[in-house]
C-alpha cells in the first residue's frame, strides 16, 4: 500500500457506531456501553483515525487522578490490520503525547498490553514507554490473560512541581 493522507477526527454520536465496529475487529475484548458513553465525553482524548478518508483506527483515553498523581490512561489505541505500519499509530500516539505536553500537568501516560503482543510493546518502547508492572489475570476470557503496564513518565521542572503543590 502506498503512503496516503492520515487525519484524526472527532468521535461523535453520529459516528460512535464506527468506533464500536472498529474495536470489534481490532481488539480481542468487547467494550461495554459505558465505555462508549464515556468516550463521547472526553473530547480531544478520543479520535478516529482516517487513511484517505476511510476510518481505519482510533485512540481513546481518559484522565486518571489519584491522590498523588495525574495520569493519562490510553484505554485503546488500534488500527485495522491491513493499515498497520503506515504511520497511523504514530499519528494517534503523537496526538496523545502532544495533549500531555501542552497540558503540562500529567505525571505519566500509561496503558495495558497483553504480554504476548510483542509488536505493540516494541511500538510503545520507541516512544519512551517502559514496562513498569505485570498484572496477572488482567483480561477476562482471552489468553494469555496477563498484561504489562507500559508507562511513559514526564519529567517536571521544580517550578512546575511547586506550582502543582500550590494548586492542590
């Protein structure tokens, strides 16, 4: 396949069914209605990926706030098999990383990857993600059930950290 035009578009009530269909083909797990309802609420954190005007991928994230950290969780990032290795995943991940950079207040970005998904692990490692944990029996009804937590940690300047403490 030759290089084509890659664009990201908003996920709306009008195209959410395209996201559902795409996820059925790309991922070995089924996402519930709450997942899709939440995706409609996150704005720039969820995008459809188009290759020459055809929906071929999507990325969906959410902000994960704990008592000590503000993190961005990549719930899904995937592309239809025939369109892999064309730079679509890179465009989607760069979109996510740009949001983190522009926001400036994320401690890290993380996701779960099946332990046998070597291609995905290598892909994320190219962007500075590291395996920080292994979760046994993370997935239900798929084999292997174990997942790695991959994380990219952002370094903050002392000034940013001080401002963040003041804001709390």
